[in-house]
């Protein structure tokens, strides 16, 4: 499954772009943090490519725990972004908040898609469900 590799690749590219932008606009000290993040994501990406994770079955407790964590964090994120929409009058910030509000459910749907693909791959490989 390529999903973790794609997400980590995008994170590496975003961190590199942020580091270059900060280097150009604010100098080397401002670019230090995004550079460290890019290196960390790059190392994680290298490890994922070299040792791909095996697909795991999604047991009922795992689904329930994931749903509880994601639902709580998404609700908090959407409430915070709606608060930003009501408090901040600047239109660029409002556009980013609206995009964030749209991104949260999209990521939830992507999580469901990845979980189903993982479960399907684990079932096809004959892997027994693990107790978590």
C-alpha cells in the first residue's frame, strides 16, 4: 500500500518548501525548524520504503478506538476553525479556515478508505486478527 509513502512524501516536500521560503524571506535561523522537520520526515519515509508495514486486520476495538479519537479531534478542530471564522475579519485567514473545515471530513473519508484497504489486504494474505 502506497498511502503512507505518499503522505510522507507530501510532508517532506511541504517542509522543504517551507524551509526554502523562510530561508529566502527571513534568513537561515527561521529555516532551521522546517529543515529539521523535513529531515525527520525524510528518515521516516526512508524507513517506510525500505521496510513496508504489513497490512493489519481492523478488529472491532481498533475501529472503535480510532473512531473515538478521530471524532473527538475533528470536532475540536472544526469548532476551533469556526471560531476563527467568526473572530478574524481578514479574508485570507477566513479562506484558510474554510479550507481547513473542508479538509477535516475529507481526511476522515481517506482514513476509512485506507483502513478498508488494509483490512482487505490482510484478509487476502490470510492474516489472523491480532488482539490489541
